């Protein structure tokens, strides 16, 4: 007989928990009078697998009076999404509790949803210096689809311009590099919409570029472009008066037309409100031998075109 012996199976071994990949690009920049720290989101765990179970980040801080002793600063949970911003794969968090002349250092380490902690990042250090003050004498000019900002230029100072979109705090300025000239034009805007801007000073005296708090202004671009002047204007005497016609314009914001009559002594507009059609009858002609007419187009914001060519009508032979 053949006897088969079944050996006892070993106890199952727990699967090792994934450990987040390290962070090696922790850096900082002074924006809006605050220190903004930033670092890249780890895309993979240490074993090369995708970091799908990333839970958040712990940021530690060392201050000038206790240099070398790092203490908890912020816990950035990816579940709550509070206290930080993620933009283009980078995490941004600010520190507003800094004292002028003190040395500070920061580190950050990732952790998983199950609590596994990754390696501590590189150390970012800086000596906090008071940022620039608020710019002065900001002026705003509202144009057609654009806003022009200008301010008083100060020596050894450049500037950044920010625009708030839907009330969301802007992380990056509209200008690609700090402005050395005291003006900026923001174009391609929607007429009639209120935009909020902030102009901030930037100084580069130290290795760390420093940007101060901004001066906030609001602006509303407005349509300043008039419609084209009416074409193919004609006028003829009829039994009901003088009938004026013209070719209708194709502007999308066209409100209507104004008709002007010129007599021997004066020129006057003879319609009450903008004429929607491309025909008008003057049934109250003056007692003169002849009269002339011209037409203008007007848009929804009140911009009026140049006058059309003037047409003369003989009322009495």
C-alpha cells in the first residue's frame, strides 16, 4: 500500500505594506508676504509600484530659537484637502508664523492611508527677512476686452500681477517673469465681467526672491468699439413722407439705428429709440424745398458708428 503524508502548511506571512517614495525637491518661495513651501507628489512607492494608497504628508519645522529640533508643523491629509493646494503635480502649503531675522528649516515625509511612513525629504532652510511693502498709486484703465494696470515705479523693485478667477487664490502671476516696468495689460477678457487683480512688489536682494503683500483692485472691461457705419442708404419721397432704407449690419451686439435729418438750420435725430429694422419713415418733414438724411448704428453699450453718407431729398419742385 502507498501511504501519502500531508505535511502541515506554514502560517501565512503578512504582505509587506507599501512605503511611499521619497521627496527630494522640497523648496520655498516668499509670495504675498508669506512663505510658500512646495514639493512634488510621489508617483511611486519605494518598491516601484504606483502610490495609490498615499494618505498625506507631515511637515516638520525648526525655528531659530530651537534650531536642530524639528517639531510638527502641519499634517496634510489627502482625504480632507484642507490647508494646502495641489497644482501640476506639486503640493503648496504656506507658513505665516515667522519672525524677522530668525532662521527656519523644514522637512516633509509622506505616509500611506495605513500609516506607513516614507523617508524624510531634503531640508529647506531660510533666514526670514521682512518682505516688501504694498505698492503705491495703482491706477486702472478699463478697455474693450482688456484691463490696463499702472503704478509708481520704485528703485531695485520689480512686480508681479495676479488675477483672481472665481475667487480662487492665484498661485502664479499673469506675467511670466517679474515686471521691471510699472504697467501691465491683461487682454482677451469678457466685457461686462468684474475682475479682481493684485499687484505685488518683488525684491531679489537675497538668494531667496521675496514678494510682498499686494494691492487689490477691481476692473470691468467694457465695449468701446462702435459698429460699422450703415451702408447703401437710400431716401425717397412717398405719400406718407420720406422713406429711408439701408443695408442691415451683422454685428452681434447691434442695438439698432439712429436717423438724422438735416434742414436749412439744424441737424436733429428724428427717432425716439434705436430703430430695430432697416427702414424708417419720416412723416413730419419740414416745410422746406429739400432735406437730407444720414443713419448711424448703435450697439448695446451705447457705442455709435460714424454717420453714413448723406442723402438729399427734394420735397418741393
